């Protein structure tokens, strides 16, 4: 049973907010909800949302989480917090008083990150989060209850949309050009460049660019492209694609900043709780719980641990750099706290680790790369003078959305047959053919005509095709 009263949590919340403000954090108004393990399992299945549209995959997720929890295979998070204004956080009822204090401080770290990091401020409108998800749920339920549509047709579209949801733009802070702007850019790029020696060179002629192709420039937003260019979709089908795309882009910043965000919240929960001057019993429990959250996991990356260590190192290098660090990175021009808030605002995981995960820190963390050889996992590279760059490069490829293949729409009328031509922007990792076949089947379901995907398999350009006859592939010259 919990060893606290609600009034105590309200008092601790006020004290934590006071300390967070002293440290310079800023946040949305924060609301807390205390729930039992069944409530937490439900929020986990729905990604923390108090309202969400129905789909069989969420029920499946709930049953899987509940089974793992009931059999002791996995536990539950101490808290969940969502990016909204006001922000909503869920606390486990059975947490001890100290765990509630720690998690409340952790929540304010997340809240500050949501409010100030560019990936969230440019991609989401926190004040509309709850209302948007409620509106989505209402629209989907209307379609499932409509006798002319029904749940089977709705789920058939949602199944395909969910499978393709992350084939979209990754950096939402970069504005997507309209077709008119793309045409203007194509015409500008086709203009002859100024030539200081034009008197002796043949006069360059303007070549009319091709501006009728659809899309004019490769398009990353697959669902939105199909929505806008498949004239045979019904309005409710277009709406479902819009809903899935909007909800996906709400979650993208969380994926792109997982290490930064968890490390930031952990860094500040430590600073805040230590400043509260807890009694000895609570302090000893705090040390145990804090180390449980931040412990390294053999063979895996613990985002709490890695993020926390990088934030700590940034602060230390700007407050007390060594002579070697000054020689290597230059003398710091900002205080440690100023640098922390600057980095928190302008980075995401890929750039954060590229810039601030140093060779020395990688060696301290004993980071290594392993690969499968037969039935065994063998350490392939370690963070020594020769291998640390390779280890870091592998890490950067797999953080955020880096593990999701980049696929863009190249042509909506390939061969003048309404074939949808997609291209995989190969980064050295081949597609898994089983997944590629299923993905193309979902694309073909939404597009309604043949779909082809250009990729590289075992060093050879290949074309994967899916049409009414099924899946096929062939090598390209």
C-alpha cells in the first residue's frame, strides 16, 4: 500500500515546482492523475492518450502488456507524461512516497523539454492535443457505426495506414514547399548561371524544365500523397489517412528525442530531489531508485543512462574543462547551465549525439558494436582510437527514426499506367524482403494500381513490384 496522502503529494509538488523554477526550467501547466496498474496498462496501449480512436491493434497491445505484467516478465513505468497544454502525467498508485517525489520531478523535466525543444514547438500545437485526439476518435467511431461503411472497411484502411505511417518527413521544422514553389525553384535552377567569360563562351540557353511530372520533387509523405492523388478514394478514406498522418507526426518528436528527453528529465530530477534535502531514509531510497533507472543495460542502450551522461558531460566541460579539452574543443564561452538550455532547445538525438558524445565519454561508457556470426553475438568494434568513430556511426544510424528506411514517391504515373514509383534511399542497409513485400501490398491497397519500389539488394539495383498478381522482383542494369 502507498505510504502517503494526496495532500502530501500536493505539498511535494509545490516544493518541486519552486526548485524547478529556481533552476530555470519553464513548463506548461501540469496536471497529475493517479491510476492503478490496469489504468496504466490502458494508457500504455493508447500511448498515454485519454481518448483515442478504436482499432484492434490497441487491444492486442493491451493484452500483450497485461500478460507480460501478470507473469512478471516486465514491469510498469513509474509514470507517463504526454505533450499537451496543460500537460498530463499519470502516476502509479502503488509507488512509494519517494518514488512519487522522484517521478514528479522527472515529469517537470519532460514538461520543460516539450515546451522548449524545437522538434515539439515546430511540429505540434500542445494546446490542441487532447481536443485533436478526441475529434479523431469521434470521426473514426462515426465511420465504424455508419451502415454504409462499417468496422471492416475502416480497419482495412487503418491497417494499411498504420503500416505506412512512418514513411513521412522526419524533420517537421523544415517547411514543405507547395507545388507552385517547387515549380518556381525548378525554373530558377534551369536559368543559365552568370558567366564572367561569356564573350568567349557559347551563349548558354535556357532549357524549359519539366514541370508536369507528379510529384515534381520526391515526396516523403506517402499517406498524404496517396490521399491527394488517388481520385478513387472516398472522403472517409481520405479522412482516415489524414488522421493517421496527424497522429504519427505528433509522436515523431518523441521518437526523435528519446535519448535527449529521458536524459534531460533524469538530469533535472536528480538536481531537484538533491536540492530538497530529504531525510536520510528517503535519500537512501532515492539513491537506489535513481540508480535503478539509470543503470546501463548489457548489450543495449538505456536512453536514460546515455542521455544523462551526455548532459552531465556537457555541463562539466563548460564549467571545469581539462587543458586537453580546451585544446581539443576550444575554451567554453558559456556557463554550463546556459549551454544546457541552448542544447535542449536546438538539438534532436542524432545531432545531440553527433556533437556531444565525445570519444572520451564513449570510452568511459565502454560502448561497443557487435554482430551476429552464426548462432553467436561477437563484439566487432570497441571505442578505442581506431573503432570509436565506427561505433558512433552505427549508433547514429539507429537512434530516432534512423532505423526506418527512407522511401520517397518519385512518379505517380510511371510508364503512363498510373503505376506508383517509389525509391528507397539506400544507406548501406538492405531492406528485409519479407517486410518490403507486405509494405508494398499495403501501398497497392491504398493506391489501387501497381506499385514499384527501386532499391539496392546485395549491391545490385533492384525493382520490387506489387500488383493484382502479387509480388515480384527483378534486377536492374
